[in-house]
C-alpha cells in the first residue's frame, strides 16, 4: 500500500483547467493529476466504469478538486454519489468554484464536502490557494490506512 | 331449707335436749337432797327422843341415890335433868308444831314426863320429911316405876315411828338418785345422738355444696367460652351498669379492649346515638334495669366507637334474674348491622348523588339528614345542621310568613315536584339569601313521618330568565329597528310570520302584504324553478344554518344581490319551530368586492410577474456570480501567464498594458461581487436580532486596521449602541459605512471615526462620522444612487455600489439614511432602524448627555 498523491480535477472549463494545472505545476503537484471534464467522467474514473472501465479502482485519488457547474452531472450530484458509495465515502473532496453563494456552500458542506474554496479572480491568489490546498491535503492531512482497501 | 337453718336447727335441738336433761337431773337431785335432809331430821329426832329418855333416867338415878342416902349430892343429877327436860320437851313440841312429830305423841310424852317428875319430887319430899322408911314405902307403891315404863314405851314408839319414816325416806332418796343418774345418762346420750346426726347432715351438705360450686365453676367457664365465642358482641354488666364481662366481638365493635372496659360504666363503652336524630339514646342496660324485662332490638342506633367512628348496630339487652326474681345485672347483645349499613350506604349514596341539596326533616322540624350539596349550597358543615331546626335554612321573611306551620315549607306533607312554582328563599350561613326551588315528598319511617326535600338554587335560572327577558326585549327592538337588514321569521313550512322595518325598506312589502306568504317569493323565477328556496330550508334543517349569496327580488321585480343566512330555530324539545332569515342587500359591497377583486387580481398578476422577475434575477445573479467571473479569471490568469512566460519578449509598455488588463479584471470582479450583494440585500427573510452595533463596529475597524496597519485612526464608539434588525445585513451596513470612512480619511495622517446613537424625535439615530474628504452637499442626493461616485477612482477606489446597498438595507429595516458633509470637512452618515420599543434599552443618547 503505497501512499499516492493522485489528484482528480473535475473541471469542464478548459481555461480553468489550464490555469489550475498551471497553479498545480507551480506548486510541483502536477505529476499525478487526472482531469475529468464532467460529472459522469469523474464517477467513471472513481468506480472504474465507462471510459475508465477496467481501471484499477484500488487506486483512489488522494484529493478530488470538484467544480460545481458541470455538464451532465453537476458537482453536488457527483458529491452525493461519492458519499453514498462505501469505496469513496471518506474520499477528501474540495469544492473549487467561482460561486460565493451561501446556498452553494450550505449544500456542499451538507453533502459532505471537506472544504469549499472560491476561485479568486487574481491568478496569483489562486496559485497561493492551490499551494495551500496541496500542502494541506497531500502533506499535512493524515488519511486512514483502510481507505483504499474498501474497493 | 337452707344449709344455715339446718345447722341452726341442729344446734338448737341439741341444746334443748341437753337443757332438758340438765333440768331433770337438777330436779331429781333436788329431790334426793330433800330426801337426805329428811333422813338427817329423822336421825336428829331419834336422838332427841333418846336424850329426853336419858335425861329422865339421870333424874331417876339422882332421886334413887338421894332416897337411899339422903345426901344432897345425889340431888345434883336430878337437878340438872330437871333443868334440861323442859328445853328438850320444848324442842319436841316445836317439831310437833312443824308437823315433824305427832302432836298427840308429844303431848302424851309431856304428860308422862310431868307425872314422873312429880313422882320423883314427891318421893324425895317424903324422904326428907319422913325419912328413909317412909320413902321406901312410897317407892314400894311402884308408881314411879310405872311412870317410867310408860315413858319408855312412849319414846320407843316414837323412835320406831321415826325410824320407819327414815327407812321410807332412805328408799325414796335412793330411787330419785337412780332416776337422776338415768336422766343424766339419757340426756347425754340424746345430745350425742343429735350432734352425730347434725354432723352427718352438715357433712353431707358441705359435700353437696362443694359439688355444686364445682358445677358452677364449670358452668361459668362454659358460659364464658360460649359468650366469648358468640359472633355477636356481648357485654355483661352488674346492677350498677358496670361492665363485668365483654367478649371479643364487643371489643372489636366498640374499640375498647376487655381490660379497659371492665368496671367501666356501660354507657361509656357502649355509646349510642340515634342515627338520624343524633340524640343520645337511653342506655339499653339502664333501660333493662329499669323495666326489668328484655329490651328488644332497637334499630336506627349508631355505635360511636372509642376512636369516634360510627357503626350502625342492632342491639338488645336483658336483665339477669335469679330464680327468686332478684336482678343481678344485664346482658347486652349487639351486632353490626350489615344490611342496615348496606341500606344506609345505598340511601346515603342516593342522597349524595342527588343533584340537588337534600334535606330530611322530622315532624318536629328538626333536620335529620343532609347531603354534601346542602353543605355546599348553604355553607354549613353537616354537624351544624343535623338536629337543628329547619328554620336555620330559611330567611326571616319566610319564617314570618309561615308562623303557623312551624316547620315552614318543609313540613307540608304533600308531594310536590320541582318546578311546581314553589319558589322560596334560602339563607346561607353567611346570611346571604338566594332564591330556591323545592320539591319534597313525605317519608313514612319507623322514626315517624319525615319530609324529604330537594332544594335547588335557582339564582342563575332567575338571572338567566331575567336576562333572557331583557335580551329578548332588546333583541326585539333591534330587530324591529334594523333598517339595513331584512329580518324575518319563517314557520317550519317557510311561511313568513314576522317582518321588520328593514324588510319593508329593502324589499318593498309592508308587513300586512307579506306575512303569511311563502318566502320563495323573494327568489327569482329561475331559482324557484330549480327548487332553491326549499333546498335552502332543507340545508338549514339539516345543518342548523344555510348561508347563501345571490340575487333576490324586490316587490317591484327589481333584483338586488343579497347575503342570506337562514337559521333553524328549535324549541326546548329540539323540535324545529321555524327559521330566522336575515337578508342584507350587498349589491354595493358586491360591486366593491368585484372592484377589489379586479385590483387584487391585477396585483396578484403583478406579484406573479415580480416573483418571476425575482426568479430571473436569482438565476441571473447565480450566472453572474458563477459565469461572469470565469472569463475574468481567464483574462487575469493568462495575462499573468503572458507576463511570466514571455517576460523576455515583452517591452515595458506591453507589460504595463497587461497590468492594466489585470487591474480592470480585479475591478470587474469587485463590481460583480458588489452587484451580487446589492441583489442579495433585497431577497431573503429578514431576521430580527438584537445587535450590538458598537461591538460589531469595533470588529470591523480591527479588520481594517490589520489591512492598513500603518494608518493612525482614532475610532470612538459609544458603549451600548444597540439596534434591532438582521445582523447579517447590519454587518453589511457597518462594513460599508466604516469602510467608506476609513477610505475617505486615508489621506489624513491622523484621522478620527466615531459611531454614536442619539435620541431624536423619539427615534434612535445612529451616526458614523469621519473627518475625511467629505463631499459637496450639492451632490448629496446622488450619494446613494447605484454606481454614483463623487470622487475619482484614482483618489478613492470604489464601485459606487456600497451606499446603494446600505440604503437598501436601511429601507428594508423601515429606517432612513441621510448624509451630511462638506468637502474636506468630513462626512456624517445617520440612519434609523425600525424601533422595537419593549426591547429598546435606555436611549444611548441620553446616557451620553449625562
């Protein structure tokens, strides 16, 4: 059981994807990133279905960065299904979004999000946010050992 | 015959026998003594006779000696004899006189003695005078000898006689002595015999008595056991009514232990009262002692136990008599009377369950029984009423009114039912009087004729009747006078029976024209054809009322829009008596309502549109927040990427343009956020918090100081500046106003910002003042407009949305906001909030004035 630093980035906007990748790169976190461009793809990856059929699902990401506005299944629905499945119920999920709506925060935390981060318009601030996220979730935060064995 | 008398008789008999035998012995003894006495006498007499003879022989001897010798000395014996003879003869003569000797014998003897003595003297005289020879001659005549012999014979005869008597007396004495002895022996024997008999008798008697005593003890034991085991209570008393025995049942019933009760006066232990009159009852023991016969079962007594509780009992007592009729005591038997108790309980339950106050009165007018309702109604406790005259419950006027009755309304022995018009008065303990109604019925009981009365307080009914009368009167006046309402009464079939002025005014009929007609004449023909009038009556009959709004006809055939309420009227037996029908002409109201409805409809449409607009705005806001920012991030991100990755190929001008692009995106992002805030202010539920604005302001200033630590700003805030409203929105207000103050004082090296609250015109006015750039009052109006800015962005950055947000929030709090300022002299923003008076603390302004 090796400790992985895989990050699943769920993001449909290619600009945002590029910028997020850039921010991750700037923080030396880009070597293990999987991008899902809609909610369905994100679930397929996690559960080894659809385009990701046959994937070794024992390898789960250390962190999911989840946008809320997504095609097909939105971020809330993805989160709901993640939490409903025993394999991913404890997976760290950080909502990364443009929205500052109170209701979105309440819904996100209500469905079991671990964090809620608003993407700042200022890219320098965004880079800083991503740095802190990576530091916290991949380095500081301790994950339970059994987490990946439930699959 | 009693033992004692037997013994007494025995003793007496024995004594008598002994006495008799003693008397016999004594008498016989006396006879014997007499006989011996006689023997002695005979002996003496014999002696005396022989003495006399001897004396005479002495005299003769002397004479002879003298005669022979002539000597004087021989005369001596003679002389002595001569002296003694008379005495000896005299004694014999005395005895003869007493009958102890024959008088003839003594007389002869005396003569013979005299003769002899003469012869002696003669001869001696001869001797002396004639000498011896002559004397011999005289002697030779033998006369002396003859005389002497005669004496001898005589005495011998007499002695013989005495001796014979002696022998006889001796025989007699011996015989009596024998009798005496026999008598004594016989008496002794008889006494012994009697004693022996008496002893036997007494001994037998004692044995019998002992046996009888044993039997008595055995009987007594048996009696005690029997009495003790009798289920009924038994008390035995002596003649003084003191308890000598009490069995277990009696102990249980009376509550006294046997040892406590013994020697107690019976009435103390057996304490009974008449259950109805509560009077003490004569002790049955005393009564039994008095009358001397059985005192039979006496019902209706209640035993008061030692602990004061009561038990209804039956009892009977009987004197204990000896065979000779002597009364020795009384036996009292009693028992709990379960049937009576049950009956009593039933009776009491019946009495208590009666809804009315029940009073049972004896013939003499005393109260025998009451129930709890009576206590409640009259305010007495039961004990105060029992035994009291019934007048206690009657007011004075009623007592006066029935003086002859004595017992007043309770005593009339006829049956009278409640509600038969017997309305009388009662008086409570506190003296208050109240109207009552009484029903009563006589009871024939063993205690005599009683009257049972049910009493009901009819104050409320009387009041109700009076109120009803008044209300009916009022109602009638109202109905008759009501001009705007058609108020009429229908009979069960729908025929009109009453008509008021309003009906005449609205529908045009006079009461003569309309009464007796069917109410369907008010309905348009099509309604009548459809059966509506009868259907409405049916509904009213079924549901109590029927309400309708619809067209009705006037007498002239014109229509009016009416509000109709038909109400079913019931009589006391729930039978339908008819209907009331109230009709109002609501044509005007109908029109008004239609107008209102039209307006409401339009308003509703409007509201729906607004709602739709709001929803659009919501969606719009969401898109704005989400989607408008995304391109901004791209612009900024890629501008920066360009600057970073292509720095070597960009000249300073290009880099400057990129800087401007990035600055513009930041402003745009801020603008978007502010616009969203503004939009959000108008939406959502308003909370009503009590907010410490002072504390809130301090926290905001602290944050501002952190962002600009090099600035020197005095922030003055009053203590206890409190407002009411939505804390999140008020936070926005303070953030904007304090942010502005902070911003517009940024050019001052030492600025001052103040928050305070004042009372003005009864309202709390909060104000935030600064000594910053201020503004020109000419533009004060524009200050709160959206995107309105009075300063160049380059001097003081901003979007021009903040004050618009503040104003909108204040308006949502039913408050007002205004600004006062002058260029370069600072600005003051004042606002009010909706007041919550009860929650409002002391006005802070006043506190400041102190």
